[in-house]
C-alpha cells in the first residue's frame, strides 16, 4: 500500500520536519502512521505538512503541528499563513520531481501542467 505522505526535509538541529501529502486523503486518516514514523526517527519538534494533494493551493495548504516524540499536539495545530520561501521551494521541488503523485490529488489540469513543466506558480 502506498503511503499518503512522504517525509521530506528533516532538520533535527532546528527541530523541523516537512511532510508532503501524496494523495487526496485527509491527514486524520494517516496521522497515527506518521506519528509512528517520526517516533522511529526519534524526532521532537515542529512538523510542517504540505497538504497540496488534499487541500490544493489554498490558504490552508500548510499546517504546523508540534510533535513531542510520541504524539502530535493536535490542539496546537496551526495553519501557516506566512510560509517561508525555503519551505515553498522544497515543496515545489518535491512535487515537480514526483509528477506521478499529481494525479492522486485534487489539483486541476492547469495546476498539474505547471508543476510538471517546472513552473513554480503554486508558491
């Protein structure tokens, strides 16, 4: 079974992980699996989840959730409104280098075309 997410950028020194959605599934359907994977990495810190495949390029595309080493602190989940350019670039690089994922989400044809052609219009 293909996972609904991919753990991408991992920076233990800054206590930050970037996770990419790989299909249209809601995060609550895979949050326990993600917790398990992060626990195996012995990670503690903030997890930024790019929900492009399930939320599209909307205002709630990126969420930040603190992880205490065992569980997410779900009540502290926040939508990132001011996403750092580094995060946007990492996300674009991930999706443009994995074009097969694009058909698993809710993006329209024009958005998929732009990503596949390398146009960073979704930042």
